[in-house]
C-alpha cells in the first residue's frame, strides 16, 4: 500500500496558495483504502515494514495507489472529478485488499469466492507484478469484484507541505457473517510475505485505539480518526451471551449503516451550524491543517473541515465538528494522538489564554 502521511499544514491566502500550487505543491496521487470488518465486526489493520516510503512501521488499512493497467483511468490532475468516488477507485480498493491480505472481495452467484491457498498466493504475486489484469482474472472463474459492497467513508487528501501527496478514497466493507457453507478461510488475512507488510490482524476498533494509547501501535491521523468514529458503534456495553452474539453483530451493522447515511452528520449544535454537516460521510473530503492553537503540551490541533487547495473553489468539505490533537515533533510521526470536539478545544484554549493574559498583567504590576 502507498497512501498519504498526515502532517500539519498552515493555510495561506488564496493568491499565495494558488501560486504555491503551481510552483511547489506536489499533486495528490489517486489511491484507495478499505476498512474491512470481520464477520464479528473487528477491523483489519496491516503492519507496515520499516523500509516503507510511507507509513513505515505504522498500522494501516489495506489499500494503495490506483493502477491504470488494472483499474482504468481517472480525471486529470486539475479536474475536481479526480477527487470523487468512482469505478477506478473501487477496483483499486478490491485489488489492493487482495494483493496485501489475500482476502478476495469478489462474488460468484452472490457469495464470496474461495480460492485454493496455492492459487491465491500465486495470483497475489502475479497481480502485484502486473502479469495479469485483476478484473479479467476474477471474471475468468465466473466472478466479479464486489465493488457495490464498498461503502464510501470520507476522502483524505495529504496536506500541502508533504513531499508526497495522495487523494485517498476510503471505504468500509462488511464481510458476511459466517453461515453454513461459508468457510472462514476466505476471510483470514495473510500478510504479503514482507513485501509491504509484516502482519495482518483483525481486532475490535476500541482495542486498536487502546494499543495506540499504550504505545504498542502507531496510527496516523486518517486511521485513528476513522477508528475513533467506528469504535462506539462497533462496541457493546457488556459481554454478549453466545446466543445473542449474532443479534449484537447485526445491530452494530445496522447502526453503522445508519450512521454512514445520516445527514446532518454533526452530533452537537456547534457542528450543525457548519455547512460541512450537510455533506454525507461518503462525500466528505479532509485535508488536515494546523489550526495554530498553541498548547502547553506541545501538541498541535489539526482542523478537519478543509478539503485542501485542489478543491478550495468547490462546495466540498470535511468535518468541522471534530479536531485531531497530536504530537508531531518526532519527525512527523504521531504521538499522543486524540480526537476531540472543536468547540471544547477552542473554549479550553480561550480560557487558558485569558488566564495567561491575567498572569502577565499581574507580573507587570
């Protein structure tokens, strides 16, 4: 997978930004990423190799760059349509998931296809090497990539200060609940042998977040933010009884689908006042930027409402209601990351600023 690394950016005036776009800012490369949910609603993450040029040693969702050989063309660099969900993005998500995990999101007669292990491993390598067209290969055994099963869930565009930039369409895919006649082998992730990842694992969204907080896992802004949104929906307040496990899973999935379709998307009144609340989750575009809110702990506050310079003259936007707070002082690698409500963070900042001003006045007396 190659995707974008979230770093801070400071938005400038329109004229200077336009000049920078023309002269210096890297053009975002189209890519896709998919949040795969297991039959028990656990989230799949891959551990990147240390030598990776993006997200090195971090945990990521399956995904990667679009490839014209497999996925077809996308609109040009200056076309706003380049940043809209489409067939090429969906094919790339399915293809990259197969290459990186061995999970083939393809159906034949309405059911996910099961491949012999040897065939699966061989074709992962051949598809990755562009020796065979992915869709043609899938169709050769009477199946189709399950692009309709992909649910759009935001788009992230790398901030303008990054040397490599990506416009990444995010999706959610719900693997079917295990039923008679469906083998668990078709949903067991297998790392790609160290080509790009060293491990592939399903775990509850809340567990992944806990691992980030205790320092055993590294997540960048997009992954942490999306898991933060999913965790409350995919969690239960108490351990389910064996007889009710299926009911709980179904209820969580229903709640997730309702959440993804809900408009307005905001949870509190301050968020509802922003036009971004009227943008569905599947159409939100987020280009994180430094809000220049100084904090005593050295962390920066990243705004999530701006779609980035490529879409500044459109009605696109992200999430005004929430912000990411993160320490990026260690070569841009995220530490002590959290998601909070913008209104709460700004009120705390104003209160802290007022206290500091009062202390400065007293010191001068």
